[in-house]
């Protein structure tokens, strides 16, 4: 039958001699080691982006180029990230208090 279908002609008896097995265990960490870059600039910008997304209930893919540019300028200006993040949060909270029931999240696109 295997001649008709062109299948593998290995007999099970041929496989009995395979004894040496090599198994390598990996962790999730192994997959990402080569991608890991400890670039303070990238880490800093990502921290600001993550905080912004959390405050505005957005996914990072929904952050506009204008918003990214503004965050980049804050970061490039040398302002420490904790200060930048606290300032963003306090400005948003001030807007929320000032507008009360009329409050809408800021939009710029």
C-alpha cells in the first residue's frame, strides 16, 4: 500500500535503534533575551506612554502621533519621568474637577 501512495518506507523495526534523545527545556525568558535592550531612553518614553494610556483608558495603538510627539518632547526636555507623570495626572484631575458633569476626556488627533 505504501508503494501506491509513495509514503515513508521506514519499518517500525528500524526505529528501535534510536536511543539517544536530547531534550532542552526553555523558559519564557529564553525567548526574549536577545530582544532585551536596556535603553534608558526607550524605557523612559515607554513609562510615560504607559501612564498616559492608563490615565486615558487607551491602548497604546490608539495614542495619536500628536500625543506621542508631545510625550517625546516632555521626555527629550529632560523632565524626570515621575514628575512628568504626576503633572499629567494632576492636569487631568484639575480638568475633571473644573468641568464636573460636563467633563470629557481631552481629544486631539
